[in-house]
C-alpha cells in the first residue's frame, strides 16, 4: 500500500525554466510533508517542508504547495539550474509519529 | 543540521556471511536513529527505528533476527546483516532524528552487494 505516490519517475526541464514535481498521498492523518533531494550514492538532504495548516511555503527558489482536499503537494523550482538535477523524494509524517513515509522519487534532469 | 556518517560506504560480501554497517552522528546526540533500505529505482523503505539503550522497533516484514540493530550510545547505531543473501543487496541508509519532531538527517548510505 503506497501511501505516498510520485507518479512521474522522471522529468526533464530546460535550464532557467520552472520545474514542478508532484506528489499525492492517501492517508488523511499525515500532517507534515517534506521534500528531499538525493544524488546518486548519497543520502537524501532536506529541502523544504510544509505543515498541513499551511498551503504554501517558500524558501528561495523552492516553493511547496499543499492542497489538502486533493491530498496533493507539489514542489516548484524556479529558475531551474543544472545543479538541481537529482532525484527528489516527497515524504509525509503522521501526527505524532516519528516515521517518514517516502514516495518513489522523481528524477529531475535540467538541460542546459 | 546533524552530520551523519556511515561506514563502510561500499561493501561486497559472499553469500552466507554477515556484514556490519555503522552509522555515526558526529555532532548531535541521537536518541533515535532510523535504518532505511533502497532498492534500485524504488523508494526508501523504513526497516527499523533504533532507540538508544533499548530494542529496535522493526517494520512489518523486516526480520529482526536477520537485521540486527544495536544502538548502544548516543552517537552510534549499527546494522548487522546476518547470513546475507544476494537479495539483500541494496543501498542501506541511516538517519538521525533531529530536535524537531519531523526532522531527520541522513547518512550518505552504504551500498551492499552480496555475491
């Protein structure tokens, strides 16, 4: 049972344009969502997060949007840079739970 | 955030042998650590939650006798894959729970190949 889903395994974007990565979840008890970036053979690094009481959180080039009614969140990267090429995971954390539930990841490639 | 290291970064072992992977929190006292496994092109799957000084809590489907976890200090947790088989070949990643309830800081991972 995949509670967090990233339906696009890969995404290719031209440098300077906007990258939009999507994530859907099924468990309405999730109340905190995180995006991680991962390079090959490295552990994930935290990018940005959002609480369920908000619908938007912005940090520099990165913005996360949350649509609770649709159980959908998205990560916008603008402008996209070559260094953004990596695998992006969304993750959710249930109320009071320590555990993170990860999506399958989306491989983002930024083309020069 | 916390700096987390793992050792070794890569290990190849023969089927039937045991392998120990270390996870160290270099600048943070980690009362809780997590062990994940990632198969190629798949998500990170939580294997177990390791609490300092107590027994680890394993996720459903993870054999506790095969994947031994020891968290004897606030800076070190170890994962021992016992009697390894080729299907145990995977990327093993640990993380340290941060100060906030949802914070986790990940190690660089260990690539295990069982031949």
